[in-house]
C-alpha cells in the first residue's frame, strides 16, 4: 500500500546532504567488535553514532532540514517537540545556523537532557516544558507554529530529515570494502531506517536491512502487517528514543518497500545488552542505541560467517535509570522474582523463611511488611534475586510445602506495578 505521497531519497540527494553536513556531523567510526564477532562466529561492526557531538545521529537530519530553509523561514524561527535526541540536534543546529528556536519538552524529561539542550542551543533556543507526554508537547508545539507563523521541524516525517539520516548509510558503504550481508537498525519514527535503507537499496540491494523495534512499541511492524500506517493506542515508553505510537507516513512507505524484516526485542533484553556493552566494552548506550545489538541473538544462525553492521544510534542515557535497567535485565533473565509471602505472626517466622525456604544463593532484595491485627499470618511483598533460573521451581515448591506461599507477582503486571 502507498501513502498519499510516495517518496524515495535519491543517491544524489543523500550525497548533497552529506556535503551540507561537512564540518557539522562527525563521520563516525565503523569498528569491529571483537567480543560479539567471536560470540556469533561473524564479523560484527558497530556504526558508532553514539560518538556524535550531540551523542546521536539526530544532528544529521535536523541540520540538513534547517539549513534548507529560506531566509524568510529562518527569520520566522523554528519550533520542535522532543524529549531528548531530536531536541539536542535541533538546538545545536539553531546555534550553528543562528536561528531562533522554541523546543517543547514534556515535564517528565530528565534535567540532564534539558541541560544538554540548553548547552547546545545557548541563547538561540527557548525551552518550554509542556504536558506529561510527548504528545502533549507535540500538540503545544504545533499550536505555537500556527499562532506565531513559525516553522516546525519534524523529527522523522520529512524529506530533508530522511536524507540527512541517510548519510549514515552512505558513510558505512564508504568505510569498508567488504560486502555487508546484514544491517540492524533501530526503528522509532522511521527516519534513520527509511534513509539508510534507501541508500543500500541503490548501492547494495543484496544487503538485508533488519529494522528493530522495542517490543512495547511495535508501530512499524504492526503497520507493515496491516498494510497501512496505524496508530498504536498504548506503548511502553521505556525505550524512549524509539517508542512512538505512529511512524511517519513517508517513513512507512519507504520501510515497507525496503526493509527485509522488522522484529521486536523485549525491553529486558535491551537492558541486558546495555549492561553487557558497559561491562565488556566500556561503551555507554541509551536503550534505543542498544536495540540493534540486542537483536543479534534472534539471528544467531543466519548471521554466522557473515559481515554484519549494527547501528549504535545514541548514548544519551540518564545515569539515574541504572537501577531500573538492572532490574529489567534481571526480570528478563528470570533471575529476579517477586512474591506475596504469608508469614505466620510469631517470633522466628522470618528466620525460618531465610534458613529453610531460601536456597543458599538466594538473595532478598526487596521486603515490605507491616504486622497486621490478623492473628494467624501477615503478608509481605518479597523480592528475591536468584543465581540460576533453575532455582525458581524448587523455591516455590518449598514455599508452598511450608505454607509461606501467597502469590507470584512477576506474571501479574497490574499488581506488580502497584505493589513493587
């Protein structure tokens, strides 16, 4: 199915974008990752967009778009809405091009990201905190455009933005003489995946382009499956750089035509990838930046002996999220478990639970208990970290045999979020 306007970037338009970005966007390294190459029996390259000045590829599309504005449009000023990377790309572009910009950001945006936007834009940008969600900020930004006749800089659904992001693909092709068999690219709104895939369609059509979305926000996959660009009613915002309810119309048409496959990766798997990259390679990535690497496990047999590129899209990770990232990784690995435990209301009950119910390697990481008026027993919410997923079944068996078992919370998301 085609959208109202079918558009595919030409190689010439992407080469022009690359010229526009000279001295603005870095030509980021394409480097082999030894650990993963050995693990998968393949040659795994990272395209390190996390090393851009704004720590993501977003500067490419933002600057290419804003540099194409005419004098009247620049004089009127620009507006954008973003909770992170797009805002930083727009802010730096405002300073470089000396364009006044207003950037709308939702209230939950971490101060770290707000401060980064201020640093890149300096006196050329004004930040407006609006609403509780990206959609709130987006709607306010559009109203600002209409009311003050300013120019809106879309994060992905725009020809010049797509052409700017496409320069990532152009660089990859210029950085290696080896045949590239697979490229794994994160998909949010579709700017990067539509641009990069268009370049490879022109120059290396045999390369398989795999789009990777977070499991909680499969907007591109769902749209391709339904053969029309749809809006998801609900998404998990954890992978904030790639969690959108609807991809761009231009982006959908291109990706539907160009992508070999779109897959989703569980958020917990993304978190484990973030931790592995930091511990093994000293590479810091944001959740969206880990998507392409997290997908490799699902293609282990296909990529053996192949040349594979993973686009590492960004590294704007807030350090305050570290505990949440570790928690999600442990839950995904089946090593972190939460229970409602029924403790007899007598002295020594907790000691009995620790000594006789828990295994020698089980660790209590969460405990909430208040002694109730019930004479027989009181319930506690208990979080346990296991050394092996195989220890779970014997643990539950011991809890039930000794009347400590109340309920298991991991598979009850509504109750889990309320109690933990």
